[in-house]
C-alpha cells in the first residue's frame, strides 16, 4: 500500500514538474496553434526549435580576491523578421529551458505587435542580492565580452529583465562600444536617457498592461469605476500598471508580493505605496491597507487579476479558485497550459502575456529606432505610439479569436506563428 501511494505521489510530482516547465508550456501552445493553422510540416520544424543556443562559462574576480566561474546563456529563437530581441536576467534559478521558452515567447510577442524583431533571451546563473555593484559590473562586462560576436544592432539587441536595469544596459553598451572602437548606443535598449535611452521606456510594460485592461473592459462592456483589481508583483511592471490603472479610475484593492500582501476593499493609494516602498524597501507595514496572504489574493473577489511577477503563478492547483472576470498577464508565462483549460471553462477572459506585456518590447523597438536615427521623441509621442500599437494588436487578436473560434491565447499564438511563417516562406530556405 505504501509503495502504491509513493508511486502515485511521484507521478503527481512528475506531472507538476512538466506543467511548470516553461519550455514545455511554450511548446504545448505552439503545437496546438500550429495544428489549428495547419502549418506546413517543414516550417513547423523550423519554428519549433531555437535557431541558436549559446552557453558560456566565464571567470569573475570577486571583491575578496576569489575567482568565481559563472554560467551564462543566450538563446536566439528566430531572426526571420529582424534582429533578435530580448532581455537578460540574473537569478540563481536561471536555466536553459527557461531561457529557451522566454526567447520563443519574444518571437511571438514581437510578431503579435508586428514589430520587425525576432526573439531572444539571455541569463546568468548568479544571486545578484549577494553581489556588490563592482562584482555585478565585472560579471556584466565579462558576459558581454563572451557574447561580443552575438550581440549587435543588426544581430541581437539585449534589454533589462529580472534583476537587471538601465545601469546593466549602460555597462553592456560601453563594453560593446569599447570592442567596436566607436559608441554604439543601439546595441541595447532600456538604457539611461542621457546615453540613448527612450523617454517612456521605464513605464512602458505597465502602460501596455493598463491599455490591455482598458481594451478588455471595452470589449466586455464594463467600466473602470466598477472594476476591482488585484496585482501580483509590485516591481517595475506591477507598480506602473497599478499607478496608471488608479489614475484611470480603477480600484486597486490588492497587491501581492513575495514577502506578503496588502488588501483594502476601498482601494489602495498606489502613489503613497510607491513612496512607502522607496523608503522601506518593502510594501509591508503600509498604513493604508491591511496585511494579506499573497496566495489568497490570487483567488480574491475582483474583476481583474494581473500576475506581473514571474512564471507559473496560476496552475492547475489554483486556477479553479480564480474569481476574476479578466486575467491580464503582465509577467511572462504566469499561467500554465493545464490552468488555461480550467480558466476557459470558467469563462475567464484572458489577455495573454505575448500581447498584454508587449508594451516593453514595443518601447524598446522605439528606442532602437531613435538611436539609429539619432533623433529622439517626447514622452507623449512615445506613449501615443505605444497606445495606438497596443490597441491595434488587441483588436487583431480578438478578431482572430472570433474568426477561428479559439481563446485569446491560442489566437495570439496563431496570429504570431502565421506572421513568422509567412516571412520564413517568403525568404525561403538558404542551402
């Protein structure tokens, strides 16, 4: 009997591991959408795997004189529509499968919003919270040097991601420029404004999420004043989305973070919370809301739920308890494929990640264009262009969903795959 229970538990754990694997999740959605499109078998093979995977192991001198060897990745999924584009993340749990999945999502994301980039992603296995600024700079510069033949304005354009920021991008730009013997601002996006960054870039992903919320309400015949919002993750994406939604009249009632959550049925004062976090480094002990369990906030009564932190937040274990009418994915891969079917059965309107959080890569595209022109736009110009592109992309996806009788996620994948496949066929296979 005990052996039988152990085997059942092992099988359940193996199934959950597969469900939580981001590459498996991406592959399952690609396969489903490709079948719906009746995608040519040859093109299927081309798009189902990354073009290129680079793994580097490189030494860094630590502050105490020790030499540590770090592992870094860069995966280029597709460059059919233009240079590869994607962020670089620093984290202890970075894996090749995660980077592969994120690179492929970038391909589909760029195609959904119809910008001329392919998909890439990078990462270094490290714990930046335990590293000094000097150690992070040396790690960044050495990683860049290892990738010097990979990166380039016409080849592969990195951006910030988890635990990287505009300073990281400045180091990459400078290192690349030193090797090229000229200043090359367009090699990265997400830089400081004074060295070629774009106005509006910092808030762009959160802004795109807020536009996705607006469009979802319009499509469903709802009003901001009647919408309670829960945001999971109060980093760059979650905090900017919450700020903008509050300005637009939404009521943000819950914020869930890794170290605890906040709840106020009358609405949380987001600008005050942002200031509180700046002063204390955390959202905890904020006087304008009650403490709440972050996991429970995911299934709280609300109209809109915005997972804006990391992968695998909504799974088969909690999807059935989600009470939100609308799920807007500010993070990459927050919902597993197993959770998708549960949400669909329960009538949850999902704005998928490759659409909802595409504001960031769209503004990165704008930054790349401005760097190459040497002419920079005002913040209003950037925001207006971003809003128009996000609105058009949302409408493209829901029309595709209606005409093909599929949910929004599969519609977004189908639209993206269709666009990349068309370009791949046009270009032909070089032999």
